[in-house]
C-alpha cells in the first residue's frame, strides 16, 4: 500500500470515529476551578429552612450526583410577589443548588396559580439557546404572606459547555434515518437538551414520533419526541 492509500485509510477511520452513529457517550464540558463562588445576593443554607406547618422536617431531594434538586419547607420569611423578587430568591440558593449565574441563564416563562400557592417558572438558556427541559420553579404560599416554600430545579450545569457540533447535519439525518423514515428535505436544528447535551433535532415521518434527538458529539439517538395530539 503506498503512502497516499495509507493516508486515505487513516483519514477515513478518523472521520468514522468523529461522526459515526455511535452509542458511545462523551462529555461536552470541562469543569474549571474558577467558576463563581459568590453572587450579588446573600446566600442561604439548607440548615436555615424550617418545616412547613404540620410537617416534622424540611424535605430535600438530590440526584445521583448529589446535586440538590428540590427543597421544601419555609425557605424564608420575606414575601415573594413578583418575577424580580422570585429570581433574587432563587439566586440566594445558588451555592446550595449549583447554579452558576441565574441572572444571565434564566428567563421568566410565567406563573401558575394553584389557589393558595403560586409557582414562578424560569427556563434556562445558554448562548441564546434554550436548554430543553432545564428550569427552576419557586413556589410561594399565598395564604402565609407569600412566603417561598418550594424550590424545584432541573438546572443543567453549562459551565464551559461547547456549542460546536462534531456531527454534521447530514450525518444527523442519516443517523435518524437508520430507524425512522426521514423526508429528503428534512432540516435538523441545533439545540441543547437537559444534561446538557448538544443536540440535532431531526423531524421524522412516523405515526407516533415527531422528532428524534441526535447527540451532536457522537450521532447517538437518545430521545424521541411524541407527536402532539390534535
């Protein structure tokens, strides 16, 4: 085999490794030691949270990485009655819940009124891209002076997250077509999925599935979005 043939074989192997429809997982970010440790608002601790009326203890849940995902109890005595005070209060739990900078990452998406309780929801964005499925909700008790009582988070750590895909749009369509019918003129869109995972979202032709999510680092199909019922 001459030198040109060897070089072509090496390049071909590299291309397959970088852009194939692989199931291998890869990391999109590298953690740094210089992430923020202080914020513009005074930080609160879980130890300061007191139980709700009729309950013996405050309630805390953590994920498999020991990240705090939910805190339930009387989180503070100050009333929260608008979007700004809700975000300020969320920011005060940044150290406990691993938020980097809620003022730049979170966008208010609305409130849900449950009668005695009111939810403020903020969706996460990174580089002007929504992090699909990542949000923070703060619940206040209207019957007890609008005190915050629940903070619930699916927040994704996007510190040093790369938005440069290793898999091309064409390869993403090909990977989706391995399992679904895909239109010849299908145009995938780049997005960030909770995790976070840089994602190509590819529309497919299927009775139940509307879109498939392709990992933009390795071509792995990791999520299928059902069609919305008409």
